[in-house]
C-alpha cells in the first residue's frame, strides 16, 4: 500500500483491476496548489469505516478510518487523482502533504466522535509528514481533546516508505507514543524494509500486507511466514491483523496459522456508518473458527469477553475534591484506583493513590478537583473485547501503569473495571467463567 491517510482504498482498487496508480499529468505547480487548497476547503472529502474483526469470536474490536474523495471534486481526474493515494502523492509534490494528511484525520475524528461506536479506531498517518516544514507536534491530541475522544481509543497506522528510513520512523513512533497513542505498523511482509522497521519500532499492532494474505491457502511457504509472524506477535505482545481477506479459503488458512484479527471484503466493505457485522458473516467466522486447530486454553481466552470479569466499581466525578478521593482510596487495597466518570457516563480517566501523593500533601490538595491528578490516558476496552486482547493491551502499557485496573466501556460509557490480577488469574485458569473479587 502507498503510505498515507487513504492508502487502503487505493489498494482495494488495485486488487480489483491490478492497475497501478496513475501519475499526475504535467501541470503548473500553482495550478495544482490552488486546486488542492480549494479541495481542502470544500466538502468533497469524507471518511468510511472498515471493521477489524476477531476471527475466532466474530467480535468487531476496531475500525480502520479510510478517506474518501467525493464525485463532486472537479478536476481530480484531469490531475491524475483517481483515488486517495494519488491525492497524497500530488499533495506531497506540491507542499500540501501535512494539510491533506491532517484534514482527513480531522474529518475522521469529527465523524467518529459524532457517530460513536465502541472499540478502537485506526487512523492512517503518512510518515513523510515528519520531514515536512509544516509539521508541528500535538495536532492530533488537541483534536481528540476538543471532541472528547481519549487517545487510548486511537491507533495510528504508519508505513515505512522508501523515502523514510527506520530512524525517522522510530522518531515518529516515539512522538506519538509519548502522547498515549498506540501504534500499528502497516504492510508488514511487503519487503525487507518493513521487517526491519518491525524490529526497530516495536508496535502494538502489525498489519500483514494483503499481498501476503491473498492466495495464502495452498502456499506452504507463505503459510510458514505468516505462522512465524503470528507466533512472533504472541511472544512479543503484539497483535497481528491480516488485511485484504477476500476468500473463505484464505480465512481458514489464516486461522490455521494462528492469526487472530483481520479485515477485508469477505468480512465487510468500508461504510460511512458504524455498523455491526452482518449475521451471515458472523456465522461464517464462527463456523471457520470451529474447524481451525487451536489449544483449549487459547480458545477459551478468546471466547470469553472482559464483561465476564467486570466488577461494579464506584467512580468519582471530575470535579470531586481530591482530598476526599484520597480518603476513599486510603481504605482500598494496594494499587487501588478509582475511575473518573462524568454524569453522562463518559470516562475521563483514572485516579490512584500514587498520583494523588505526587500532587503534594493533603493541605496542598484541598479544594483542587480530582481531574488535576487523574491519568487521562487510562486503558479502556469495550465490554466485548476478549480477555486475551485486554490482557495484551494491559501488558503493553508503560511500567508506571502496568498494575492499573482496566476500565470497561459499554457503547462508549463506563461499565466497570477489571483489575490486572483478575485478568492474570483468568489467563492462568480460563476454565473458570468468572472470578470473585475481594475489595
């Protein structure tokens, strides 16, 4: 795929006709620049959502946000812009890459904030923006804050291109990871460069290139590589996503290789609405999972959702007095924390004893709201997420958050928590459907 905000749509177009992206015809740079500026100011740009699915449970764990160019964008074809990839290349050539990249990210965040929906959202970022003079830090985080979307629900997809070495890609990953974002490395398996980036970047997700997934069935050599990448992901705490699943036989081959997450036309096409998987697709996935070889333990962890371990836990509002919250926590077990939830049920963060202590003695905290001390980037998962996925996400956190409880959301609202020791206990003995929690 071509790196950038909209690479996926172009890849699908190529998969149907195998036609390489057209190069923009020769036109004056001023003409191209003015056209790009007019397009950015128009309403001809939008986004669609494609589900990312747990292949063994048929649960939607996230959605990739894909850009669209509307038919009303006059002059696009005359400039060789037949799809989003060409738009990114034209913008890059004429100094508008950051502007186009940001505009689609902006539309995506505005749309998902308006439409709602649980799970994670995968936003593409063209890594070349880091070398663009117009690049500035904090844009995405500020945008999320404005719309009330926590960064822990956002996964930023990056692709190593020929124009970007691993040092720059690693710098970009550090830039976004420090703001609470999770990272996906795209197009893994497309070449040596991406495998090198995989070792350097240490992403939370890796997405198998569709060229590796397509025709996987019946190709033992390709299956060995996919199986190795899936095993690498499990051992490294990295979740593997197969892109471009278009045939049932390839779905079965992916399951046999141990790949757990996937997206593609067989499962769902991109849509402007955030919709559940159709019932026939869910049935197909469950039938396929029943025939795939797997260990009893692994199957049990994937089938059970974190909702089975959910604990009804009191929460405090963002404007609660910090010294009163400290008093509540004083009678809690070690490493206890309280979710910070507004009246509408939206999670604002998590506050623990250590964060309150870091704010000074009790006298220094008097009169100050708990929102000043909370962790706004606390891990949240949808109630339908599997225990295995929740445990992996918890294990991938920074060391100072490793033992914080995981917040469970239902339709984007607070539903309870799961302490880390409960997740670990369930992983050690998945035969038990639930765990009694002492508090």
